[in-house]
C-alpha cells in the first residue's frame, strides 16, 4: 500500500513541476518581451536625448552670438550720448523754425 502512496506523491510532484515549469516559461517569455520593449524605449530615449543635446548646443551658440552682437557698456553709453546730442540738435532746429515762423506771422499781422 505504501508504494501506491509514493506513486501518487511522485506523480503529483511531477505534475506540479510541469505546471510550475510552464508558468516559469511563460513568465520568462513575457520578461524577455518586456526587456526588448524597454531596450527599444531606451534607444528612443537616447535618440531624443542626443537631439535635445544638439538643440541645447545650438541654442548656446546662438546665445553667445547674440551676446557678442550686443554692444559693450561703454559703446552703448557713447551711442546714447550721441543720440541725446542729435535729439537736442533737432529740438534746437525745431525751435528756430518755430521762432522764424512766428516772426513772419507777426510781421504779416502788423
């Protein structure tokens, strides 16, 4: 009678090992599929990172070029002073024209 118990135990163990192996095989295949998908996503991420790094370098070069194109403080102040002088000259010329116009009108009205 013990041989029957042992036979049932061995068969049950073999059946359990079969189902466990089948489950592990399925989970292993799913893991490999997920790892493949993760590798693809990682490749896309690397491409996007490289593209963004290139864009950042281009933006940095553009910022440096813009900074070089800007005038220095001294040249900007000199330009502002020159502009103020031109504005004052234009105001003086406008005042002179206005005074001349008023003088002519006064001459006509007398």
